[in-house]
C-alpha cells in the first residue's frame, strides 16, 4: 500500500492539522525524528493538531491497509525500523498542559515536553517525574517507564499515570483508567506504544521542595578509583538520593561548554532530596576524593534538566543500554576494561545508573512494567554523524554487552533500548498478557510502537 491509495483530498479536509506526503514542501522536516541518525520514510505524515486528527488518521490508514506509528519527538526512533506501509502521526503540535494544583495532577497532550510540564507546575511548588532532558516528550518517556532524577524515592513515571485518552486501532477515542478499560490502562503503563495512540495523559505531581543536584568531576584517568568508590557508596545511600556514575569524553565542539570542551572526565551526577547538611554528610566519602569541580547546588525543576548535560536539540546519536542484576567489584572491572581511559571506546557518554529503592517493582500500583528487579542500568551513547561512526559505536556497545553478560538481567529498559531485537523488556508472563491485550484491541496490528508487541494468536 502507499500514500497514493489514501483519500488525500478527504483526509486533508478533515484534519485540523496537516497531511504531508513525499515530495510536498516540508516533507523532510515532517518525517524527521529527534534522533537524526534515523532516516524515516513513512508513506505519509499527519501533523496532528487534535485528538480528532488522530482518530481521522487512524481510520484513514486502517481503511487502506496501512499501519500507524505515533511520535512526539523521536528520541527513541531507531527501533521502529522501516516505516514502509505506515502513516507517521506526529503529535509535536499538541503541547497543551493543564495543572490542577489542588489535586496535584497534570493533564498533558501527546506532544508536550517535560520542559513544558515543569514550567507549568513549578509556580505551584510541584513537579513531575521528568527525565534528564527538558526536550524529551512526556508520553513516549512515560509509556516506556520513565526513569527520573527522583526515581529512587518515587519510582517510575508510568506508576503515577491516573488516566489517559487513547485512540485504539478501531478509531475510537477512549478515556481509560484503572476502572475503565483496566487491561489497556495496565498495558500502556510501561508496555510501550503498541496498544493505542495516546492523545493525553493525566498523572500525579509531587511537592518539589528544595532538592540539591549537580555533578562531581575528576580526570578520566581516575575512573577506576572513583567508580569503585561510587559503587561502594551506592550500597548504603538513602532512597532520597539518585545518582549516576559516568565516563564523559567531550568532543571539541562549540556546543560544549568551555570548562569541559574537548576534555574527558569521570563524574558522579546526583540529586538529593535530603537537606544540605544531610546531603553533605552522605557525600563526604566522594568529596574526600577531591573532585576538580563540584557543582552541587539547590535546584529548580528546570535546573534538574541541565545536570546530565543532554544536547539541547536533535543530534545524530547512536546508543544502547542494559540492566544489571548486581555490580560487584569484578563487574565494574569488566565494565572499565571496555569503557575506561585506556580502552579504545569511541563513545561520548558511558553511564551506570543506580536503581533500587522505589524502582523495585510496584505491581499493586503500577502497570506492565512497574519497576526493575535489577540494581543498576547501563547506557552508552555517542555522536555519530556518518555511517562508519554508527558501525564503530555498535561494535563497541556489543563488546560492552558481552563483557557485562555475567551480571546482566534477563530483561531490559525500553527507553534505554535503542536497537530492536535485544533482550525482552518484561518477563514471559507479562509479555504473554500484553500480547493478549494487543489481540483484543488491535488484532490486525495496526498500531506500531518503537518496541513492538505482537497480538497473541489463538
């Protein structure tokens, strides 16, 4: 099937937004994902301006034998693979955010970014469980689980969803929650985007208080010393502290801040919900290692998005991740043998995130993926402007995965999985239930997620 079989004139007349076809002005911009390494070629792009547009697009695609894939930003676009036979529904123009300060909830449209939510919630002293970058889309991040700077205290963002508006494969706009369509509601919370096109989410917010956040920097040559100290430190830190041990090799690019441009570091990034005195006491063992820079300071919700130093706009990047059941000393040695200062590891960022605390599975309140049995999450990413760099990065990531195999979990984290075909994101029982829910709501597999769940066959 192709876009020529769509009733183009009728579809355009019915949309509040726009239909963009190959060859139209603005086609390249419409099909572009945030992840610039991914070259998307759908049959058509619907730039949705409303939930009605999503209904219209789903119905038009299904009627002509096409599939649909929804995308807010496209940070994790690579696993989608080929978009042949697929209408791409871009929700990036649906940016509405409504805060209910009394209920401490937010209602956001499908294209809202975390920066939009934090800016709207902050005047009320509230914040959501945002990711490390302000320009990440709320919906895609949350459907994949959502691992925030407050995660060890408050768990995955998906667990805080209280309702959603979705368009199912039959073109019906549904409001779902724990009482209405509970199976579908369970599936979208951590199970990804294969079950319906989400047009709005409602979720809990938290009192923000005065957290401390920042980064401790050391020369990368001290990576083993620092990361072994950090690993031992994570064994006893309270749940109020979420941290990352990270190796950074900054390229000499103008976009990189001058103090770190072209240099390499081992760093510990953290956010603490403890007061300043308690935080200082907990941090004492790391500060005893004499970091060359220490940026820990009180943070606003917006400032939290600057700690991880994510790029402020679309980039050609290549990355992947995995979960670790444990991180004994020999596991960290294996990690450093591939990523450390003496290794040929052509990757900008190699990080290990401390999990635990409220990130343990929460089946009573959560959905398909409500937490992790794993103790740590690994993610690595590099800037890859040419195909040769992509291949070199994938080779290095494969070597890292092989080195960590003895300690790796049997499942992965959707938002850190940037290649299709890796370890499953959930246990067999969960995947089986998800397949049955998919078969109920989308037996023809019309709706595509970036990590697909196929409908179970009778």
